[in-house]
C-alpha cells in the first residue's frame, strides 16, 4: 500500500505472568498479617514486595 501513513513498530505491553499474580496473593496475605496496609486489588507496592522477600 503506497498511500497513507507509515506505521511504526508497535511494542507489546508487558503483562504480569501467572506466577507473579499467584505470588501477589501470598504477599498480600503476609503483608496484612504483618501490619501493612495493602489493597485487595492492583499492584503491590515495591516496599511490601521487598519486605516479603527479606522475610522469606
């Protein structure tokens, strides 16, 4: 097709792997027991992930 705009290369969005989603549930449960405030949905803050990693 000679007419129209050239399209650039598109990048695929990074999606969380199933393993990281499973870990999120365990991290949330641990964080709540440890006294952290964490939502039931959305991204788990890096601070909480780091604290979980140190504890495990």
